[in-house]
C-alpha cells in the first residue's frame, strides 16, 4: 500500500476497510465462522464463510462509492 500511495485517511477507503474487518472478524467470532445469508444456500448450506461475506460486502460498498462519492477531507480538517 505504501508503494501504491493508497490514502487510508480517505473516508470511502476507511469505511470499506472498517466494513471488511467488522464483518470478517465479527462474523468469525459471533456466528461460528459462517454468516446466515440465505443467498446461494445450495453452495453454502451452513451459511457464507465470514471472510467471503466480508469480501463480497467490501466489493459492493466499493461499487456504491464509485457512483456516490463520499466527501473529500482536506488536510486542515484532519489537523483541527
């Protein structure tokens, strides 16, 4: 991420990272590793694995942020 100069203080990217961490880690702890999502019940009969669901949710939120831009943060806003 340092070589590509990814700014994780951007609100959109920060929200995506937070969502992936919360769903991935929280789903793994709270639901025994599988989230009870009824979609694709034939492929995942016990629910989606938490890390797979987190990746899918992260991709979907990223697609939403492509069309709806979150507000930009200026350096002066961060320092105050």
